[in-house]
C-alpha cells in the first residue's frame, strides 16, 4: 500500500528548520502541489525528515522516466543526507532514469536555493551533481512607466476568449512543451492573464501575467507569501523565433508590466530565469538564486 501523503502539519516545522523565511510555504500551496497533485509518485518519511517524489507531467512531453525530488525538509545535516539517499533509492525502485531537484509540474523549486549549504551537501552525498544557476528578480510596479513608448500600442493587449485558437497555433509552433500547457491552463481560467502580441491577425508573442486573484499560480509556491498582498508575476514570456531581436519582446514586456501596474500590482516577480540581464534593463533586481541539481540513475 502506498505511504500516506505528507500533510502540512507534518512538514511545517521541518520546513522552517531547513529554509530561510523568504521560502515560506503554506497549507494551501502544500496541499495543491504535494498532497493531491496527480504527479506525486512517493511520499517518504524518516526520523527528522520528509521527501516527496514526483513523476513527469505527460502533457509536457519530454522524458517519461525523468523524476523529480519535488520537496525535502529535515532537522539536521545527517537527516538531510538520509532523506536524499532514500529519495534516490525510491526513484530507482520506481523505474526513474534520472532525478532532478525541483522543476516538476506545479513546482516549489526551480533549483536548489544557493544559500542552503546543508541541502546542497545532502544532495551531493546522495550523488547529485550541482549545476548552473537561475534567478528570481523583483521590482515594485507602482506607476510603472514603459522603457519604450512604442509599447503603448493595440498590438500588445490582454487576450480574450476569441484568441484561443490563435494562441494554440502560436504555442504549437513556437513553444510546444511546458509553456503551452501552463499558459493555456491559466487562459482557460481567465484569458486576461495572457498578454498577446498580434501582427496582421496572428499571435506572435505571449506573456503570462498573474496577480493575487490567481488561486493556483504557476510557480507561486515559495514566493507568493513573501511578496505582499498585491503581488504580481510575469512569465513565461516569448516571441516567435523569426521575429526576435527587433525590439518587440522588450515592448511586450513593457506593455505587460504596464498592465500589471494598472491592475494595482506592487511587488512583481519574474521567477526561474536565466535571462536576468534582459529583465534588469526594465528595473528588476535579482532576489534569489538557485542551482540545478540532478542525478542519472542506473537502469536495472
Ligand atoms: C526573451 C525574448 C522575449 C526577448 O525578445 P526580443 O524581441 O528578442 O528582445 P528585444 O529585441 O525586444 O530586446 C529588448 C532589449 O533587451 C535586450 N535583450 C534581449 N534579449 C536579451 C538577452 N537574452 N539577454 C540580455 N539582454 C537581452 C536587447 O538587447 C534589448 O536591449 P536594448 O533595448 O537596450 O537594445 C525573446 O528572445 C524570446 O522569445 N526568447 C525565447 C523565450 C525565452 O527565453 N523567454 C524568456 C524566458 S525567462
């Protein structure tokens, strides 16, 4: 029989011991992402530690045997190492060929928070390789003024229900994986959460813009409690490959930030990005850093 899911009451105290206050989670987030989520593959527990494994989301495409260490919390360096080893053992038993820290569907973590040395040591002791860095960036959007005045144009606008087929065509062509699934899910709940760039009747760019009325924000697990009540989030953002580098991606970003500002957003996050230099041009500063961590598993 499968082990019982780990409820928030069990993980909460361990979470506080493992992570700094800027990575607070809550009952609702934990339940959505780690208790009732269909990708949860194993809920593991031992003395002073818990760990949750998730499998892949089939709709994203990609490697069907790539599993994720979606959550881990522990009360001492030794129990951290025990948790990481148990996670690797369990993933192997489930037939995983690789195990990544975070990056799961409805993830908490885009990578290992870089300022948590006990966690990094625990992962390394279990055989994980620590790799490249991604960032979260933030800025206050009160009275946002666009960097490029050409961003104020009907070409850049919130989507409406009639954009559904145009958006699907665009995503199928340009971003057929995870972004298509995540953005269209938010579009179904509220089309105005998607900004579009329209050229001659075709959609050539998108930006997902989320605000505090989003009950199940994409990527919102660890930051929404830290941003304050009028939080906003931008991303994913993209434009058609053949049109990049001509100023439109920047204008779409500008128009999307202006729209978030009009919706009364104050602190806005752009999470899980390797393009910090792009966003820094628009006044964002890096607030958190993460390192990727993954492990290739021996196949039986
Ligand atoms: C990121 C993206 C939306 C930018 O759109 P774009 O049309 O190529 O960018 P623009 O030509 O409008 O550039 C606007 C400004 O940002 C800068 N910029 C663009 N891409 C950059 C990058 N990767 N790194 C640093 N600066 C960048 C440009 O130099 C320009 O600066 P300037 O106004 O001072 O000259 C586009 O390249 C894209 O769709 N990429 C693939 C999807 C992606 O990676 N999205 C971001 C994920 S976090």
